[in-house]
C-alpha cells in the first residue's frame, strides 16, 4: 500500500488566496483526520471523519476553514481566504476499523502564506 | 480533554536505554495509551499501544502501572536514528477520537 498520500507537498500563496489541500487515505481505512502542526502550538486536530461523515470539527479555527470527504478515497481541506497565520504543516491521517487510535500519517503539506 | 504531560526534551548516548515517562492523571476507563514517533519533515508514526501492564514489540516496550495514571516508553539501546519527537496519547475509539491530544511531545536527541 502506498500509504496516505497528500498533495501538494509544498504550497506558497499570497494572503487572501484560496488554498486547497488534498488527501487520499489508505484503502479500507474508515477514519480520516486533518491535523495542523506549528512550532508554537504543536500538533492540533482540526477535524475528523468516519465513513466520510464529519464527526468532530471543533478544532477548525474559524469559518475560513472547511473540509470535505466526498468519498472514501478522497478528502480536501480548504482555506478561503488564507492568512499568514495559517502557515503551518498540514497532515492528513487515516486509521482502520477496530484500531481507530492507530493513525497512519501522510507526509504533510507545508503551507506558506505570504 | 485527555491531556498528557511529558518532558519537553531528553538526551541520551548511543547504546543506552531510554525511558520516557508520560503522565495522564485523568485517563478514562476505556482509554488506551498510544505512542508515536516523528522525524523532521515527516508525519508521526505509530510505535506501540497498550492498556495495562507491559507491552513489547520489535521497536519498544510500554510499561503501564496498575493505576494507569502514567506510562513509560522504553527504547532499548538507542541509536542516532532514534533522534525524534515522541508523543504520548490517551484515548478510546469512536466518537472520542477528538480527545486524542498530541501536544508538543518529547524531543529525544541521541549523541554519538
């Protein structure tokens, strides 16, 4: 299995632009997570899905952030409009049925908002 | 929120055993204890998980006392490649997954 695949690997954009991050979870996994990592705040959970349904989005910073999972093999995290304080590494992770706490992470997207 | 407390950093030398202790005083009955490892520019990687007593795999051992209010990750004979950040998490599955809290973890540096 190729593992969790995230794209792009790096994204540089200007303040006010829309940013879309993409994730393909491991086949057969029914949980999908979006995390954000910064030096100041560490690794924070933004939102997670179970069987394509959002379960907890309490970590989403504000209305500028939105996440979707239209099917079991694809999810997006969108930031519109982006701000410099959104600069961080965004990780997607998935976990299998029966072992939900065993997360498999992607390589992350390094986002820089200028 | 099932937060945990770990040392911010630890240093060791190659070949030594390293023990990283995590406090989780408000662990719930159904919570498991899970440890992850993260190298620079990579996502965290699952190391080991346990509920009580001792768990061992090819990478590490996890010691959990009877009261489960703490746990210790033991890395035998570390090498330079074990330099990484180690996270301790407590939580159960299902709808409580949002309680999984990574925090800042413990930066382990292994010296030659």
